[in-house]
C-alpha cells in the first residue's frame, strides 16, 4: 500500500511479522493465520470484510466501509433493531418495528439509494457553500478595499483642506506684509520731512544764539557810537524766522471682515455609472432633449439633421427625420412641439416634417442675432441674443434675454395681429447668452461668453425667475473651462459638459462644484451635449474622434 506505513507485526497475535490481510471494519492489520482461524470465528465479526494488502486502497475502503456501516445502523427509537429502510415522508431511517408502528402508509427507499441521494445533496450544498463563501469573501475584500479607498479619500480631502488653509495663511501673511510695508513707506515720508525740518530749526537756533552773543558784546562795551549804529541796524539783527509746518499723516488700520464661507465646502461625491451605448447614424449630436417618456429629439450641427427617436433594447429607433436644417439651437414645448432656431428665426417642427416659421422676433430690433432658445416652466419661449447690431469697431458686445408668449399665441395669430414686443427682457453687460435652461424651481442657468475678455471666456451663470443674478461658475480644472451644454437633474443638480477637459461638472443649487469628471467608467471624450431625463438617467453625446468607429450616445445612471 503506497503512502501508508504498515505495522511491523500482526495487530491480533502481536507475533507474526507477515501482514497479509486488513479488516476494514476493525481497521486491523492481520497475518493470514489470525484472519482465518481466529478473527473470522468471532461472532461479532461475522459480517466483517477482510481484503488482501495488495488490493488495499482508500477508495475501496471507503466504499466497503459505507456498505457495512449502513447495514449496522441502529434505530434511534428501537435501540436493539437495525435500520433496513429510509422513509421519504419522514426523512429518517426506520427499522421493521417502525414500519408497523407509524410508517405503514409511507413511501420507503433502499438505504443505499437514499444515502447516495443525500450524499449528492450534501455535495451540492458544499459546492453552493463554496460559491457563497467565495462571494462573501469577494464582498469582504471589496469592503476592505472600500475602507481603504474611503480612508485614502478622507486623507486627500484633509490634505487639500490643510493645503488650502496654508494657502489662505500665506495669502493673509502676504497681505499683512504688504500692509506693513505700506505703513513703513508712509511713515518714512513723514519721518524724512520731520528730520529735514528739525535740521533747519537747529540751524536757525545756532544763528540766533550767535546774533544774541554779538548784541550782548555791544551792550557791555558801553560805546555810544556802537549802540547807536547797532540800534539803527536792529532789524538786521532780528531776522524774520519762518518755520514751515510739518503735515503728519495719521494712519488707521481697519481690518476687513473674513468670510469663512469662502474657505470651501465639503460634499458627497456623486458618481455616474456607465450603463450602455446607443449606436446612432448621426455624427456629433450637438443637442438632445426629451419630448415625452422615451421619446427624444436629436440634432446634429455637422449633418444638419433633426431626428425624433426612441431608445429600445440598446438600439435607437428613428421615428422622424428632417434633413438640411442649419439650426443654432432647439427647444421642446410643454405640449411636445419641437422648436428650432434657424438664422435668428424660430420654427416649429410639425408631425409631417414641415417647418412652420413663427412670427416671434420678426420685427424686434433688439434680437438681430439670436444665439439660443428655451421653453420655461410656464411654456413661454425664452431666447438669448446679441443686443442690437453694434458697429464693427465698437466692442465689447452685450447680450439680451427676452421672454415671449407660449407658442399657441403665435400659432393662432397672423403676422399683422401679433404683438412683437417680448413679455420681459433683460440686458447683459459684456456677455452674450450661448445656452439657456429653465430649472425645476423656475430659475435660469446660462452658458455665457464674456465679451470684455481677451480670450474666449465662458461661464455658467444662474438667475432667478426675474433674471436677478444669483451666482456664477468658471470651472475647477487647471485647463481652460469650455462649457458646451448644461442640464439639470430631478434632484436639482446642475450638470455641465466641458468639451475641452472632457469633463462633466456637477454643481449644487448654490453653484458649488460637487464633482468633476467623476464618471465611474471614463468612456466619454470631448462631450458635445448632455441631458438628464425625468428618471435621472444621464445621456452624453461626444465628438467622433475615430472615423472608422460609429458614433454613440452614452447612457449613465447615478451610482
């Protein structure tokens, strides 16, 4: 028997060194004489099985042992009886007495068969437990990893706070040094003036003392002629002493109030998890809006196409398409009309793929170059435009936002009947609206371009319903902030697509940045448009960077 150390002598007679047999029930190694003449004659060992040492191996032992054990299993209810059947109804081993007493109408099964079945069940359960242990161990490892990531994140945030604190301290220290230098410089001017004046006064004192001494000599000489001559020249001895007044600058330090809210804020980091991609036949979708549940309008400024689509099973079902449309912006009304801004005029897209021009803005002198369009919560049409048309050499330009009546107002009237004046307008100094959205609480968020900047500087600005300024956001990345689209989530978070940094900025209602470029899967590059539907799902379209790769619309959900 390979791998097993046999005893040197028979374990029964403890004399013969020739081990020939093994009793698998007693697990005794015997010489042949003891096995044939003694062990086999013992009454209690009648059913024991002995095998030749050459045939001895683990598998045969296990099998033979099992059979013997099953035959000798005693009934738990009748101790003197051995079990001979398995009751499937009661799930227990039974003896003959058990059958008579309480199992007469039950279903029985051979013990060997029942044992094999139960053994398979236990082995299957072992496999399940192994799988469950693996799952739990994986979860435990993930929890440990999350703990490590959380601790790392906290350390990074604390480090940034401390760095910011050091920066604030350094800025305050620099400001204090600047103020101290200013005080020293101002005092040096005054001190220098005092020093120069004091030198002149000391010189005058010496001169006056000298003249006084001369006068005393003449008086003590008692020479009448000298006295008469000196008295005649008295004015010469008493010069007109003119002392200039020194203007002392009295300084006063008034400390500025430090607003601790400007130090920063700490927020939960929202993350968006990539769900799937939708392949589209439109290149560079520059705008996407929801018409109604699972029905959207897409516009491509590259292909000049408008599509109304549905997203079904990771595919895009095109329901309507209009070609040769050069629109600068699109909007959707509350009654599911699609509006297109074409060459500063507003058109409505019909179900028959026709574009009907609205009378909006036809004669409004202030709206010559309309840049963007939106429909607010009151179904009113909101447009952003360059204000008037300044001469070529007059800069910077300024912008204007105007609010008009709902689309029904324009559809029901002729050009002659329509009042062209907007319901409300707001002028923007040195900035032009590029994109505009209405928020859940009736505010407005805009992408504006500053016209008084040397560079093409863009900002996110927020205004209340009366277009009173609330806050602005100019990015948090090191590189240039380049917002191309803006949308709002059902939880009132503002999401901004930053094309230059390939980033998605998430802001709260106060304009504080919560996250930036924190998509769980970084599959987005050069985003062109961004939209969050009523269910909170985030759609992002991107520039096509590979001519051999079909364009996609990326879908994310809040993790």
